[in-house]
């Protein structure tokens, strides 16, 4: 079974569009590697957590920032398909 990426975001913070943009980028890059991307409104204020299945790959509160798209693609790739080339995102 292919993994599912989930993006848990704080709706009160207005982060749904950011989450949708990141979901689009991940789906475009990992079309053949993932089952899908789930956008999950959080009950916790300020939450922005990205997981592959149950594995947390990025947490905004722990990192003190949002991920860059290039960085996020590398983090997800390392879990779902470590052999995959990301082209210019690998540089």
C-alpha cells in the first residue's frame, strides 16, 4: 500500500491555503509514489505538522518556521522513495 501524506494545519491561523499549496506540490512530485495527501484541520492552535503515514517529517512548532518546498520534497522523498531524483530540488 502506498503511503498517505497528511498536512495538519491550524485553520484559525489561516494556514489552509499554505497547506493546499504544499499538497499540490507534493502530489505533483510524488504522483506515482503516494496514495494521496490529506489536509487535516488541527484542534491545536498554531499547529502545522506534516506526516507520511504516522511518521512526522516536519513540525512547525519544533522547527520554529514553515518548511521550504524544496526541503519538504526532500524530507518526503527520503521516506516514500529514497532513490527518486528531484531534479533541481536536489541541488
